[in-house]
């Protein structure tokens, strides 16, 4: 009941702020004013810097994909409530927990360092290329240059969207902590690559399609005989095993990725919210009218 109350309260907050639940940026959980009034990229950089703080534990940093654990419990029967740690004397991090499927920072950082005007902007605002960029986000923000790098500027609308959609419910899933920790070096947090590894594991066991349906992953697979995984751009899987080849290699691949990832996050999120409403019998809510006749679409059915 507690979880259902949280979900209903969240839906009420969405309606109060006139935000559709599948378009709720969970960074909003740590900011009083509506975040739509400022740059989503700026807020994302502040989030990565640890400037956004959790409300329950003000000294701890924000962790968006851990916020909607009640939704994970409802949809997937997980027990990743932090309160269980003390109740059952378990290490919370050994349990299934919420994780972000597609990382904003990986692509943003690569686009910054791949931009042809990088050196000029680095010199202008004092970024040291020998030091990690993540530790110099304050320079990007304070000088308002975070969207002036050519690859960012050329795709600014899609990047602003991804800075928001990366923390939509549709970009969250649950994974064992150890698995998510290991998948970054393998996939650079590109979900198509992660899913391709799942495909190779689950298909011989005869449970691949059940896994896709269970976690609403149809937007990432093709509606063919085997439900093959769809690449974010042609040749992406050829880069598996090569750290640098997993990121977009040119502006065409970057543009294609941003378009596809934003579309798939929203498609999956709508279906998740539809299932939550139906499970809790909340079909009377205004936003449900947009969802009631929907069927989740496969990758090859999306533009």
C-alpha cells in the first residue's frame, strides 16, 4: 500500500506541474522550481557534479534511477526498497536495483572532445585536457559554454532532450549491482550493446522473448522471427570489444543515436506508465487517455 500511495502521489505531482509521467525528469525530485525553465544540459552537469542532493538524506548525492523503486516493485516484483537493508540486515547493493539504461554523459563527453572547436573553447574557459572533464564541469557551467562545442551545438535540441529523457522512467530498468558495474567497460552504457549480450545469453535458453516482454524492451528489438536487437547506428555492434569504437564516430552516427534513443525512451516509458495505471486501476487520470489505446512498438516500427 505504501508503494501505491507513493505512485499516486507522484502522479498528482505530475499533474500539478503539468508534466506527463513518462516525461518526468527524475532530477526534478531534487529541485523545487520546475526544471523546464532552464537548460537541461546545465542541470545534468550539476547532477553529475553532485550539486543536487537527496531530500531524505540531504548530505547524499542525488541518484535518479533509485527514486522510483515503488514502480519497480509494482512492475517487476523487486525488493529494492532501501528500508529492507536494515529490516533484513542485507546489503542493499547486493539486491536488484534501479539503473539507467543509456548514459547521457558518455555521449556528451565524447561529443565535446570530438568537436573541432574544442581546443579554442578549452583555452577560453581554462579546461585542462590532461584532467578528467567530469572534474571540470564547473568551468563549462560558469562560462555558459556547455553547449557551444560544435557537435553539441549542431545537435542542441536533441542533446537538451536527452539530458532530460535520460532520467525518464522509460530509461530505467533493474539490474544486479555487480552486473551494472561491469557493463560500462563492455558497452559504454549503450543499451543496444548491453541488450545484444543478453540476446546471446537468453536466446539459447529459449527465454529471450519472455525477457523482452517482461522488461518492455520491444522498442530496442526488431519484430522479426528472432526479435533481433536493433543497433543505434549501422555497424555499432562491430565496435564491441573496442572501447573507442562504441561511441559515435561522426556527426551522422551521433545524430542517429540521439534521435533513436530519445524516441525509444519515450515509447517504453509510455507503456510502463500505462501498465502502472492499469495495475492500480487509475485509468481515470487525465493523461491515461493518451495511453489507453496504445500498443508498445518494436524498433522497426518506430521512425
